[in-house]
C-alpha cells in the first residue's frame, strides 16, 4: 500500500463522551520539565497551541502531578494543584481551544519512593482524593477530559504489578485484585466529573525498570484485568507499547490496543514509535535519535479497526506540523527526531 493511499482515514472525526475530535491523531504525553516550580507558563501554552494549529486531533499534556508529598521528585514537572499552576493550565486550555484543538491533562503520581506496601490505607484514601480533586479541577478549567497515568511503573502501575505490590490487604492479591487501587482512583474521578466527561487510562505491560515485564500473559488474563477498570468508568484505554507493530500474544498479530479493544469493546489509542525506526528506549538508554519510517502498516491496522486513535510522541516534539504534513501528503518534509530537541521550545 502507498502511504498516502488511505491516510485520509486518520482524519475522520471521532466522538467519545461529550467530545468530538476532528481526527484520530493524538499527541502523546511527553515530559519535558519546562514548568519552573511546577507552574506552566506562556511558553508551555504556546508549545501546545502550535500542535493544535497544525491539526492534532487531541493533545494529551505531559504528566501533571497531584497534590501529595511523593507525587514528584522533579521541581520543573508541572503541578495540577495550587492557584498559580491551575491558572497556567487555564491559559493552556484557552490557547489550544482558540486554535481549534482539544486537550486533556495527564494526571500523574510518579510513585512510591519505597514500595506501595509502605502506604497506610488512610494515605491511600488521601491519594485517591487528590486524584479526584485534580479531575474536578480539569473539568472546571475547561479541559476536554482527563488521562490517568497507570503505566510505566508509576504509582497506579506499582499497585498493578506483582513485583512492586506485595500487600496482603484489600489492595494486594492476584492480578485482578491488584486493580483495586486503580479502580478506586477511576471511580473517584468519575464521581468528581460526572458521567459524560471522558476518562482515559494509560496502561502498559512494560516498566521503566523492566522492558520485559508483564502484568498479564494471556488474552484471558487481560480480559479479567481490564474488567474492573471498565466497570470503574474508563472510556478509552491508551495502550502503551514501545513498538506499535509488535503482537502482544502468540498466535495473533493484534497489539495491546487491538486486544484491549477486542476484549472490552472500548475505544483504544495505540502508541509506540509511530513514524520512527527506533523505540523510545533507544533515546533514554542510549541518547539516540530516530530516522523517519513509513506508516503503511499503521494505516492498514487502523483500517482493520484494531484501534481508534493513534498517539504520536517524539515525532510531534521534533515537528509541530507532523499531522498537517501527513494530511497534505508531505511526509518527506517530516523533521527527524533528535534528542537535543527535547531541550528546546517549539
């Protein structure tokens, strides 16, 4: 298939909850640490506006941390609490909406400094409340939904994963029982925002400390793992993989997003080195950039309805006009990703 033969299918509208996107291209959350003291300034608003102006259907912000002492150990990661930070995010929303875009914050807790086993049940309840307060603020500020970060070994995922959750109370147990914390976070956020406000959950098998990690090993286990999260109120699953083209289980070519959609019936976002020839770990582990790669396989999978939305991360850092160039058939003009670009403002 010629890359441009069916590229327009990625630019069909998509509706979920009370939100309609102009196309299926999503800006993946990419931490940059450009918010001194946790406050996003006008430069952050301009950064997101440029992607909206260039045709990104949905922007998911970089991770924004909740109000909890352990939620972040990095001073320039943006907060999602406090008047100054929230006013900064209000400006981001205004700029993106004025450019015709849609935007949701990724709400985040970076994880326990020791183990989730060390949290008391009262502290767990306080953290759940902090997530729900952030969700409420997102709706109040005019965001178009929220994403909860439950992937990559951060707090929600630390409860999911057997290697970091050895609790013997109601928040521990087998791979289904370990979803309880995540499900309670989702339920609390749903209560805070009401039935129509979209909630996205990002989850992954791999962890930042173990790329071979598995929460589940079979489709049956995945179905059982996801069921409590669906019941809690997830509208869309953002299925984080390092390479979108890799099959999740044997005897099927479906990736994690494909299996998740098949098993839950919920819309899914695929992600993982879209438009590039190296996965993100090459950047973090080796400092390598990535050359451009054709996207015919992505389009073929999309047209088979394996997933509903396509998240693009590093490519959109490198090139704010990535989506508009794709729509106009100018993929030869895409700008390759280079690690140094993470340090710049676009």
